[in-house]
């Protein structure tokens, strides 16, 4: 806190007192005695209270061999070369998602920056590219301009005119993914705002990275047929609209951590928002100027009230994913390729709710390679029986069991 530079108490008394103590101070672990302790002693002696409300302390970044980075030893990669090779965002996210933000030491490895690009940015960008590609395909096919609306509720409007067959598919687990990813975004936004307000930076980035993994490996992966228009015009528009607003929200939430890639994505997503505002101008006071020109001018997404069934949907999809991953693990263990169809899959579990969540689910059957939805069997585990939950995969020539 700037005790001296404001010439307090002789000048700027109101300004100083309005901003004291500071919301937070940030420094390295090596400043525990030289800065944090000094601030505490001075403020306690002068004002009888701490100089700051929160303390953000980062650890020390060491070379890969565990030694202090040294210009003489040249035991670290050139930062400029790392940024030019992988990008500043990758370097930022690598450091933010490391022990450094918990005041612990980090052995800097260039491979760690590369893993951020490979495991986070490429899947995230592929989801964005997938959206752009199939929006263009939808526009060419329908001759209309894609209008995602100004809120995620536009997806529900698009589903309003769905056919009876589509509604049957939704009950079988297709549109459940739309509701699941929307619930996951609401949960993510609430978590990030809560943790950031509590200055717990070390919990935020892992949750963001986990969400991006779920977005790319569950929602996009299991919804490719819908996004391509395989379920009809209205369902395709609903899926594209849902994915658009999910990516828009993630872009806003991730902007403080990865500012450059978020800005690049936002500039393209903003074009669709401009279309939405222009089409609503006839009976609305909203103008195109109200769409911020930069993602960094946008407000952090507000926390939305949790809707009825959000927790249930997230648990249900989690169970579906657990069964799919277990089935793939059994295939790999028994050298059964994913292209080989299965005659029957039997899932055994002690929880009836777990079995109910996966029974007849179209997504589960497709991802496991079943020849039909009716070939997914569930068996409750008998009380008192000593066993573990397991899955059986029946192919034409063999039976594999875990």
C-alpha cells in the first residue's frame, strides 16, 4: 500500500482511507519477510489493522534440473522463443495451472507448455472450428443466415417446432446433452466467480480445463450427427445454437487467462451476435453498438440460477460417460476394435438410479458399437453379494467380462 507516495495524512486523506486496506497484494514467496511482513508491521503500528485483505503469493520458477535459473549457466529456454513457438497464451496457462500459484516451486519444462497446446488449445479450437464449419454448411443447405439469438434460450425456441420423432430421440438421450452442457456452463460460471472472488486462482484453471475436455470429448463428439443435420433442420439449429452460446461463455470466462485466443474466437462469434441484434431491432431498443467490440470489454458472465434437474442431468451424463469409457477399456484389453459391432452389452451396478440413467440411451449404444438400443442390458447387483460393478461385452465370437 502506498503510504508515502500519496503524502498521507497531509494530502489525499479521503482517497487513501477509501482504498485502505487493499483488496489484495501479490508478490513472490521470497518477499514474505521483505514485503508482506513489512506491510503488516507498518499498518499494524500506524492503523492497528492489516494493510491487505487478501494475499496472492506465487512460488519460484526453477530450471528443469531444479536449480535456480541462471544467465551464466543458460539452463532455461529463451522465453521469446517459447512464446514464438507455442504462443503467449500457452505459456500463461502452463504457469497458472502449475504449483507456482500455490506458492510452491515449479521446474519449468518446455514440454509442459507443449502439452497445454496439445491437450487444451487444440481440442478447444477444434470445437470452435467444428461450429464454424457446420454453421456454414447449415447456411448453404438452408439458404438462411445463422441467428443464434442473444441468449442460450434460443436453442429451446429452435426446438419448439420439433417433430414427434425428434422428441422421441430427445427422451432417448440425444437432447439430454444440450441440457447437460447448458447446466455444466451454469455450474462453471458460478464456480469461477465464487473462486475468483475468494482469490483461489489455483482451483479455477483446473476446472476450466476439465470443462473444455468435457465439451470436446462428450458434447461435440457425441453430437456430431446432430450438428451435421442428421436429425433434421430444427434439431441441427438447436445443437448449433447451444454450442455457440457455450463457446461464447467459455470465451468470456477464459479471457483473463488466455486473452489472445479468446479475442480471436470472440471476433468471429461476434459477427453472429451482430446478426441477432440487427434482426431484433424492429421491435427492440437493442443496437449493434451494444455488442462489445472486444471480449475484454465484456462483463464476466453472471451467475444464473440453477434450474430444476441440473444436478440430475450432470450426474446422468457422468454415468453414461463412465459406462462408455469402461466399455472402451474392455475392448482395448481384449483387442476388440471399435468398428466391430457388439451383439449385447450387460451393465451390472448396485445403484438402481445408475442403471436407470443408462437404460435405452441412444448415445451409450452408439459409442459402445451396439447393433441396437434394445441390446443394452442392465442387471442390479444382489444385496450381500461380494462383487464389483462390471460390464460384459458380447461379440459374435467371444464374451469379455470385467
